């Protein structure tokens, strides 16, 4: 069911009224209802980070709403729009440069292939990828054939062999995913693998298609769904050697999603960034929408031995976190209209965390010159840092923030996992 809107996105295009959509989503039992507001008015400082950060309203796309009949059958996206009250037609969210400052990341890096899994077709993927890249000084794709296997920076694969139909919400998700995987690993080739639909079967088939890509290093999945008793039956698709799989932990605080809770997947949680009046980074706290908790069906994996007293006999999520609050969301460009709007948008949700962390892990692997032999090996490396002297400079321990019934705390917690990455060491 589509709902009309009355808001303006960063591109300056009028939506038909979205406040009823926000209210509808807030009333639904399992929907993200983040309470953070945009930071107070601040002065311009960085040319690559437009200021002041706008006030605005959060809008939950229909693709991010899980209906009861979807459970166990279909997956949903995990992104939330932040619609500024005053539109500028320019990037108003975090940029690749501003994010690198927060997480102490190099200006370039990466290698091999990062596969991004999304449902349906994103018709302007190549043009939007290049527009985003040009804006922020990232490598562009020079080929005009988006499906060519010889492309150097960006490629699209139709998992079923046939171009899928278009879905506005999933196109917006795909724009976020390809642009922010690229932002964090500029030298990696980004491959968007389009599933025929958002059904569990089609999305799993898209992961299988990704597993066949030569040079594959990471797979990002920004979708998820409520846990089911048979969920682990799908784990076999996350098992290719020398590939790390990352999934969004979900945008409902205190709720566990699959595939994020799979023991063969890194669960990407969410944080809020805090800046001062000059635009300088001050601190990072847990986001109220960060999905997390104990899995109802998946037992504690060996890499969580150090946090056994917290998770008990069950798999605990998330594992690692990244900026996800809509009010501190990232800049995304799309010319595929969403409810009539297109151009520069501000997007949050753990859908930001998944591709961004995939890019960071890719860049870390390229810097050390070797890939993790599996996701389990990558998670073992991450968790092994807890309680060591290295932990303090390899990760930012997020000790404040509440998500559902979960509270951030010293060391690992159910809001942000081990925390957020700082630099490339230990990833």
C-alpha cells in the first residue's frame, strides 16, 4: 500500500505527504522508530561536509517495513530517509571524506570485488555510481555497458539471467549500497547482484551468483527479516572460502534479524555521530534503532567465547557497528525517483553499516596483503582483540546508547557489538 507524502528531499522535489507513512510505520510492531534528532545548528567548516546540518523528518520506505505475511518468506531493506526541512540540491549528509575522518581511514585502498546483494532492478545504477564518484573524487566506471564483466569499477549482474522489475525502495537501497561500499574501498570493483525479487529464495540465489564472481572478497547484504526456526538451513550460501559476508543487524532496537544473526555472517549494527559547532567529530553513541540481542535459534559460535557470559548459549548480535542514525546519515545520489523525488538524499539505518563495513574490511585486507580465509576467521580476529591492549586503538568502544531493551556498555554489547572500527588494524 502506497501512502502520499508532503515533504521535500534534498533534491528540492516535492513529495506527495509522508507523515502518515511515518505514523503507520511507528504503529507497526517491528518498525524502526529512532528518536535521535539532527544536531543543533552549526557553522560551515569543511567544503566536503556541507553545514549547517539540517533539521528534518525521518521517513521509512515501504521496502523497510516487514509485514506479518513476509516473515520467513521475504526480506526487507534496512534504510531510513532523513528529509531536511530546507533542501539545497547538494549533499547534506556525511560524505566519504567526513566519515574517513571519524574512523581514521585512508583516502583510498581496496582490491578485488565487493558484491552487493539487492532485490529488483536499479535502472540508473551506472549513472548514479558515476555521479556520486565524481562528486567525491572516487574512481568512475568508464564503460557504458553496465553488465560487462570487463568493467573495472562497477558492474551489474542479473542473478536469474533476466533483468528484474524495478522497485523504488530497493533501488534506493541499491544506490546506498554501491556508493558506500565504493566510498570505503575505492580501488575494489563493486558488483551489484540483482535478485529477481525480495523472496528468500531469490536473494539466496543472488548470493550464489555472487559466489561465482572471480576475485570476490566481500558480500554485503543490507536486508533482513525476523528469525524463523528453519533459518540456518540457508547458511550454506555464506560459505565460500576467502569471502567475508556482512549483513545489516536491522533497524528495530532490541530485535534480531536473519541473515545478520547467522554464525557465518558479520552483523553490522548502528551508531550516532556527534560533532561540535565547527563540524569536528566529538563522540559516537549507540543508535536507538540498532538491531541486536540473542538469537532464538542459532547457538553461540566459537568466536564469541570471550563474551559467553553476556550472550549465554546463543549467538549474540551485532558484531561491529558504523554510523546509522538517520539524523547523522550519509549522502546518497539517485536519479531513479523515489515517490517522485530524486537527486541527493540523506539516508541512515544499518543498511549504511553493512556496505561501509564491507568496504573497510576490504581495504584492511588489501593493506595487509591477504584475505581472511572465511567469515568465521574474520570474526575470530575481531573478537580476539577484546580485552587486549590493541583493542583501544583498533576499535572505538561505544559505552552509551540504548536500543530497545539493550544498553551499550564497556567492551562488547547488544547495541554495537565490539564497537566501531578505528583504522585498519584488527579487521
